[in-house]
């Protein structure tokens, strides 16, 4: 009963108490990649906690205390359950993660089909630029985006090329290349799919809102290797009002105002000690329900 209570408290923390503070935390804009990993860890911890709770409710005597706990409870002459007692939680955890993988996989398939259609349209209406590695779409609105997948494409509208200086173009190009290299579309599609499937579950719903913005910030950080915050902020403002096609990652999409403010007035990134502690929490958090349910 104590184990079930502990798991219930853990689920309440990761499923109800933690998501909103994480979404509002000031540090996430200073370390967007760590923040994305924190959302993934929160979802994984909730899934593992649910599996361990069900296991404890269905098989309350599958595990016996050992070590000091065995001596205190007078079970010193009873051998521990052994590896056999861990079969059920492993199977339950696999079932939970397979269900989540099915939802994410379905989201990837839907997004992949949208990208295929998008690339087919671009092949018809876009044309290679004579002065850069991108496609040009004849549209007076200023926009720039990338279409991930096989033969990933980076697209500028004519309006964007007319408004952006060579320095701005380089900044936007670096931003879009970061999206393609990091395969950000997979994380975005997975988070959105879980958010649609579990709108009543705060970690899934808020992750669907936060992960796309955080990945835009991560791509902004990658672009800063070849440009300055001022130039990148100007480029984002120039393409902010343009269309953001479905299935694509647009340079001006997702919370442009917050991203520009971050570029111009945000403080320095997290210190090495803070990053190390954050990554340690991300790695260890999903193991906590396993230790509660199956550990000593």
C-alpha cells in the first residue's frame, strides 16, 4: 500500500503539478534543447509511473522487501521474489510505451503524407534560385520555410528575397538547416499527436504547445553560429507575417515575438553546472517509478 501511495504521489507530481511550472519557467528560453528533453522525460516518467501503479495494484505481493526491510518486517527467512517478479511490470511498461509509440507513429505518418504533398506542389510551382541553395515561390508575401524528409527543401518566397539582405538570408538559411539537421519535424509531429490524443493530460497537452516553440528557439541558437542576434531578429520580423504551410517548419512561425525578445534581451545561457544537473534530472526522472515499484 505504501508503494502504491508513493507512486500515486509521483504521478500527481509529474502529471499535474510539474507541467505548468515547466511551461512557465524562465530558464527554458536559455536552454531550449534541455527543455525539450524535460518534456520528453516528463511524459516518459508519467507512462512508467502508470505502468508501475497498475502492476502494484494487480500483483501487490509480487515483490517482497529485502535487506534491512526484510529484517525489520520479520521476513528474513522468505527469499525475495527474484527476477520472475519483474516480468509483469516489464510487460506493462512495454504495453504503455507501445500504445504511445502507436500514437506518435500515426502522427508521423500523417505529417509525412502532408510533406509528400507539399513537396509535390513545390516541384510544380517552385524553381531553383540562381544565387542560393533554395527554391523560390512567386508570392509577394515574405515567408521562408523548410520541408523535411527525402530531399528536404528550403523555400523562400519572392517577397522574402526582396525584403531580406544577404545577411538576413544567411541567418534564415542557417535556421532552416538546423531544423533539417536536427530532424525537428519528428519531435513536433510526435508532441502534437500526443496532445491531440490526450488533451485532458497536462503533460501531453502542454508539450504539444511548448515543444514547437522550443525547437524554433533551438534552431535560432544554431543560426547564431553564423550571424548575430540583431540580424536574426530582423530576419524573423521580416518573414513573421508570411504564410506557414502545413507540414513545414517556418522561420517566422511559433511565437515570433517571444523569440525576438529572447534574441535581443535574454540573458546568458545556463552555467555548465546547471546544465549538468538538468540533464541528470532528465535522465533519472523516468527511473524513479521503476525504483519505487520494483526496487528495494
